[in-house]
């Protein structure tokens, strides 16, 4: 019984060490947005995500020619990192 308890404790410690060593990954989600007026990508990205970190991704993802002037009624995909 002592050998089984010791083995269980060792396996439990190994499992905990393995979980702690795994990198934390963030999940991404895509927000589909249709602008109601002409706005810069920077403003749209901030309004949807609370940060400007995804501005470059939004420009590239949506093939935006002029990031300062996103046309009204344009449908955009904005990546939100959770």
C-alpha cells in the first residue's frame, strides 16, 4: 500500500509539473463588423477590441488600401485576442 501511495504521489507531481510547463495560449476570435460611417481602422479596432494592437492585422486581413478612411458600409473582419 505504501508503494502504491508513493507511486500515486510521484505521478501526481509529474502531472502538475507537466501542466505548469505548458505554454498558455490565447484564443483568437474574429469579429465581423460593418461600419456605419467613414472611420480610420485605428478607431474601429479600438472600439471593437479595446486596444489598437490589431490595427495592422485588420488592415492586412481586409486588404484596406487607405487605413485612415474605411468606407461606410464596409464589412470588416477584426481579430480579437482573448
